[in-house]
C-alpha cells in the first residue's frame, strides 16, 4: 500500500546456502514487509559471488524497483540499513566437519551446536558476530540485527556480555520446525493456529502448553502421540524425510518425552540425554557437514549457476524457506509494532523465577517497536533446572575462555558438558580442536 514505509536489509553471510531461500521468503512477503533495498554481505567474496548473480535475477524478476547490492565492503553493506539478517558460519562447512569428526574419534557426540564441536564453533563464532554488530552500530546505529548464526546459545551469551546495549535479537528456527510437527500431529493447518508455552536454553528446552484457538489445552494429546510415535506420523518412514537423520530425530522424541511426559521436549535434547545412542548412530567418517556439502550446498550453488547462465529464474527448483518466515514475522513486529508473541533467546532476568538471572534463556516474548518483552515463566522443575544449569555453565565457560584466552576455562567447559564422559577425554578433544582451530580461536594459555 502506498505510503507504507519501505525498508533496506542486509544479509550477513551472503554466501550462505540459506541465502536464496531467505531471498525468496522476503520476496514472497513484500506486502507485509516492503523493501527498497536488499544487500548481501560476506567476507568471502568468491563464495558470495557464486550466489549473487542468481539472487540479482530473482529480485529483478519479482520487483525491479528493489535495489540489489552484493559486497564485501562493510561500509557499503551496513550503510542505510534497517535490518541485518545475520547467518554467518565462521570457518564455513570444512570447519563444521572437524567440529563433528574430532569428538567422534573419541566416542563423543560430534554435532554442529551440541557437545565439544558446538563449543569449538562457539569460540570461532563470537568474534565474527561481534565484528558484524560493530559494523552495524558504526554505519546504521538504528538498525536491528536479527541474528540466527549458530551456536546461538553461546553467541547470545557473548552478546549479553560484550554488547549488552546493542540492537541484536537472537533467534532460532528449531522451535518453528517442532511447532510444524505439533500442528501436523494435532491436525491443524498451521503452527500459527496454536498458542505455546516454552522454556529452556537454545536447542535445550520444553513446551509446557499447546493450546488451540479456543484456549483448550492439547499438550496431553500431543505427549500421548509422542510417547507412541515420537514426532513422526503413524505409517511414516525414512522416505518421507529429507534424510534419515531428521527421521531418526523425530522418532527419538519418543525416548526423550518418556523421561518427563508432562512436557514436549526439544529434539536436540537427544544429544544430551542419549549421547551413547547418538554416537552409535553416527558415521565418524561421514557426518552432517558431509551431507550438507554433498547435498544442500551442491544443489543450491548448482541451481544458482544454472539461473545465472540462463539469465532467468523461470522454472527454478530453489524453494522458499518456510521456516525462515519467522524472520519476516520478527522484522514486521519491530517495524510495525505488531506485538506478535515469539520465542527469543534473551537474558533471563527473573522470567524463570528459580533460575540464574544472568542466563540467556529461550522463552516467549512479545515483540514491538522498541524490542521484546519476555513473558514470565514462573518456577521450573528440578530435572529441567539441573540439566539447564549444567548446560548454561558450559556456555558461560566458553565465553569466559574467549574473554580471558583461557585454556583452563575451555577445558572446564568441555569437562562439564553432559556429552563428555571424563576430563581425560575432554582434554584430548580440546587439544585436537586447538590445532584444528588455529587462526580462528584466540590463543589459549
Ligand atoms: P555457509 O557456510 O553456507 O554460509 C555462511 C557464510 O558466512 C559463508 O559464506 C561465510 O563466508 C560467511 N561468513 C563467515 N564469517 C563471516 C563474517 N565474519 N562476516 C561475514 N560473513 C561471514 O553456512 P550455512 O550452513 O548456510 O549456515 C549459516 C549459519 O546459519 C550457520 O551459523 C548456521 O548454523 C546458521 N543457521 C541457523 C539457523 C537458526 O535458525 N538458528 C538455521 C539454519 C542455519
Ligand atoms: C544444517 O546445516 O543442515 C543445519 O543447520 C542443521 C543440520 O541439519 O545439522
């Protein structure tokens, strides 16, 4: 509609495999969030260059009035922008591969955000995210950063400590995926028809209520299903999922929920509660990083090359990022004061009454023009509190290690992680990760 303000966005980590689907999602939502400019920013111009020509075509064919810029220059990227959508991966997929494979050599969970690999990724990500926040504040002080760079929990803790007053909102798409499954299980068209109560840390939490539009509580029905089928549907098989790891994860919810059938768990808890099963089901020579490099990365870059060559995106196989819709929801809430309720990663500050006020927790918040207001959660039970406190201390120790360049803090973080069986193993994994992360980590002593 004429007169509605239009916005300028920069995507940090422009060379990400997720960039095209985010672009398609932004283009599909222009009626809600009008855009006058889309910029891609990456510190690896070559990688971003593999996507940028196709992105330019996607935008031109949808709305030629939108200005498009792809750059490696932070000043060009961050000047005159209203929103930064940040999805950087410091070290890119080859470092993810090492994060996953090094712990697995010692029989420990090898995962992008959980366990020693996630801690290693955290120590790499902190400076990258802080650098982008600083560019944003220098060139567009009123810009909001919607940050979904992983590992979100550690990155959020670093933001809380190092840039406490910055306009950064940390958010994750995992709850969206879970809520999609819940809607399916409960027979609703869309996750947005349901109201949720949730508490926890990022990749580490529980739904305590799922209500229909009339306010009826559906959690017992949901948990009843999960105890039988996990988050799969009766009769489903591996072939109904993008790959077997997502099917296994949906099925494993059955075991997780049996530890407390009063709540519906985040499926990432499988790595903390059943690390032995996770390791037994991993191939130490072929991990998620390999699947992503052989799958999504080849597919996305290949299709972008085809579009650039053809000079048109007609008939493209690129798909809109449906999960990524939450990013438009968040930007729209900030831009137009919608007061939408969303799960964000925010300082606890009393929201969970019996939990560390200085922890970064994932809880429902109301989002409007001036940012977010967390909802009060009240007291949480001992089992969840104990698990969460151990994990939040692990995350804080990684931030300590970053700030103090401390080997000891990093060793303590690895030792305390529920995924690691002993300090001996923690030390072996850490020493190998130090060598692998040379040039990315601060020098630890
Ligand atoms: P990718 O390796 O394909 O792309 C990441 C890009 O970031 C690369 O092009 C890299 O050059 C760039 N980059 C690295 N450091 C940078 C810096 N300091 N400044 C600017 N750009 C930088 O990675 P991917 O698999 O597409 O994932 C991107 C990120 O998004 C990861 O952190 C991933 O875990 C995260 N992710 C988060 C969610 C969520 O909801 N939380 C969902 C999906 C992916
Ligand atoms: C990915 O790169 O696919 C991740 O964001 C999630 C996963 O599949 O490990």
